[in-house]
C-alpha cells in the first residue's frame, strides 16, 4: 500500500524517500519525513520491528551519556583518594629533587610529579564529561539522522573501551555485562536502521 502525506504547499502527494514535493518542489521537512516513517511503520510489520531496535539503540545512547557522568564521578573520587595518599608520601620530599624512579620512562622532579598526580583526577572527570556530552549530542542528532548518529555512537563506544583496555587491560572485565548489552543494542540498531532505509527505498520504488 502506498504511504503518503499531503504537501501543505500544493496538496500534492509526498511519499517516503522524497526530499522535495514532486508537484511543487517544496522541501520535505524533518517533521514530514517522521510522519511518513510512522505511517510506514504502522502499515509494515517489518518496518515496525526495525524501528523498535532503532529506538532501543537511541535509548542506549542516552543511557551511555548518563553512565559516563556517573562513571566519571566515581573514577574522580577514587583517583582523588589515591592521589591524596600519593601526595602524602611526597609531602616531605624536596620539590626540586629528581624522583628516584622514572615515571613512564621519564625522569622528573618531585614538584612535576605532584602536579601530575593532582591533575589526574580532574582529567578523568573532564574526559568522561566530554564523552557524556558527546553521547547526549548524538542522542539529539538521532532525532534527525538515525543511522549516522547510531554509527558514530557505536564507533565512539568501541574506540573508548579499546583505548582503555590498551592503557589498562584490567578495564576489559569492568562492567563487562553493561558493555556487551550496549554493544549489542547499538550494533542491532545500525543493522535495523539500514534495513529500514532499504524498506523505505523499496516502498518509494513501488509508489
């Protein structure tokens, strides 16, 4: 069945996949595309199933944004506690003295080491807040561009955790269940968005 809506400019028919009204050339708005997708979803069980997975992926994106905030706060508090212990051990040392053991293969003064220790908790928090803001932005972007937003979210998610595992292999098993659930939801969302796009193209070719 042909799924269409009426063009508000000329009363012509706009179908799924149209960027412009074929009758008058008016640009199809995001709201009109969303309305067409909803009508196609109601008329097609396959489309409804695909969009269900896409919505789940979008929900996963905003949940990841929240988790990055919470995780950042927890890591900040833990790192600050460890930093305070380390700074206590350095308190009585001459700031200009070269620390006996190289840090990351680099020799540095006690003062430089103190600065690094003090800044690490803040850096952890800022990185996680940045990732949270990025995920929140992708969640909003997904309202207009589902597939690109979910693809970017998946790429960011994988990159962050691969990088964390390289820096500290122990992070691989931390929150492993949540990581797997999020990875599955985002991957399934990408596949569903691609399938939905193909259905829209098939519908347009039959219109």
